[in-house]
C-alpha cells in the first residue's frame, strides 16, 4: 500500500472483547503533507455484518 500510493479496501472479520463477531468494510489510505511527504495513515471501517 505505501509503495504503490494506492488505497486499500477490504472486508475483515473482527472479534470484540465483548464477544461480538462483526464484518467490517475497511478503507485504508495514506495521508500526505503539503510537500507530498507521507505523514500518516487513515483507516475508516463500517459494520456490514447485516449484509452477510
């Protein structure tokens, strides 16, 4: 992901400490500063368990 400078989107199962088992649609992408330098990563997930 970092080398190609492309975002990655995937579905992943997550087990929470309270026992829930949920399917997340996750988008991960790089964050760059005004000089084009990598300064962080951003991840956004949403619960799509009910779609499964």
